[in-house]
C-alpha cells in the first residue's frame, strides 16, 4: 500500500515539475 502511494506521489511531482519546465521554456525560451 505505502509503496503504491509513494509511486503515485513521485509521478505527480514529476508531472508538476515537467509542466513547470515546459511553461518556463515557453515563457522564456533560450
């Protein structure tokens, strides 16, 4: 149970970080 929750949390955090990275690239491309 705990392992599943941890994996879900990691996936959620990764998705949020990826979304933030895409937004930053779109707003301020290098």
